[in-house]
């Protein structure tokens, strides 16, 4: 065997969403903040994301997290999130997998029954409350950075549909949130392909028609995510809803989505549909659930904002080493449109 690169990977999922964690083999990453380290990956080291996420080593349904030193003295570790086509500032499902991998592999010492962890994401400090038993992380609740609604109930024109009414919100990524019933979806697994096709069209239209910019960091991306939101119900007295988040280049998030849950909480609060401290259960198309609530209110620039807390459980599925043979003709992999909807063979 003559690999010229060896990368240690802890494979994980939460709510069915695959969020792998790279714990070794990436070397030093320049940057005075984790956000700057993220930009270094994006601008100078994107071959590593492609190596791990493109075929033949990865797939369109996977994400990866690169563990890096924290730059904030309060944080124990930092992490850079890489998804199919972008490096988001924050991801809730990825955060749950990162915390689980760090604790269960001993990179951060575990204390039972609770270990409190502070991580540094590109979006900033993320505080986590991890319940633990017999060496296993049985739950991860993270306190997100502030979430807020950019626009509430605004019109959106989409070919083939009457004028739609959508919301736009930041939860660590920027979402256009559309109503499932208005679009004719029941949010069931058999609708996955149609949800993805329409979701891509929605985010493209929304990014053109409803431009937004984060008031504190204009480098955070505008609309890159679509959330198709099901109706609110009460199950045993608890506010509950199903949703589908479409991740570029056009595939369905298997989990209920942590930043999508945060964005939706901010919209629910702006519409007067939820109170601070009230539990909200968000369900994915495959039935996995995140439990969430608004911890407290705040502001971001001139926007009223919330501090969300979201809870789920991640699972380690495999410990592996990914290698690169110097003669391999696909050092950064490839994408094909049979599984990668907008793929090109590069």
C-alpha cells in the first residue's frame, strides 16, 4: 500500500443524516478564527472536501466536519463544516455528530451523566449539553447562535405556480421557508425526488427575488437552503410539525435539520405562534425528530432574534481511514447526475 495521504474519519449519523468527522490527517489550517479557517478550506484546500464527499469515496448524501484547533480561548475544539456544495457557517446535525465523536473517542473527556462542551463553529461559539451513560452520548442539546426572520409572508413568483407566500430566515444558514400544503406536499418519503426538484427551483427563485445580507457578517451566505414546512399540530400537547430541507445540489436532508429548526423557530416567534420556553418537535420526512425551544430573546442588528436550543442523538457507525493512492485517476472524485442532480464529471 502506498497512500500519500491518510485521513482518520469517524462516521456518524443523526436522525439518518450522515455527518462524518475528520479527527486526523489534515495538518495545520491557517486562520485567526474558525470562520477564517473555513474560508481557507474553501479557497485553498477544497480538494479535501471533494476527496471525501465525491464518488468513489463519498456520496451526495454525506457531509464532513474537519476538527481544527479553536481560536476562542473559551472553546475546547473548533470544527469546519463541509457539505455537498458549500461550507456553511453552522449546521445543527453536524454539530451533534462532532460532539458525539469527540466525546466517544476521548478527544474531549466524558463526564457522566452530563458533559458540557464548548465548540467553535465558523458562526461562533456553540455551547452543548451532552447527556452520557456507559461511555455513550445519549443526547446532545446545543445552544445555537441567534436566529431571526429576514422576511415574513412575502410573495415569491415561481413558474407553474400562482404567487407563493414564503418566509426567509437565518438559523446558521439562510432558508426560504415555503408551505407544504400550498405546494401540494404531504412530506412523505415517496415525495423525496419531487421535493428536491421543486426545492432547488424555490431557492434559486428566492435568492434572485429576495436578496438578504446578514447584518453582522456580510460574508455569511444568502439563501442557500429550502425548507418546506408542514402544518403545526399538537401531539400530546406538544407543538409538532414535519419539514423537508433540500440541500444543494438537490437532495433531501434525512434529519429534521438543526439550523432549519432554528430558522423555523424564529419564524414561529415572529408570527406569534410559539412562546419562549415552549417545546417544539420538528420531524423529518423519514420520521426522525429533534426537540427544540426558544431559550431567550435577543437582537441581531435591527432584527428581533431568538436563541434556539435543539436536541437530538447521534450515533457512530464506523471508524475508518481514507487514503489516496498517488496513481489514483480520481484524486478529487467525480459527480454524475444520476445521483448528483447537477453533477458534472470533474
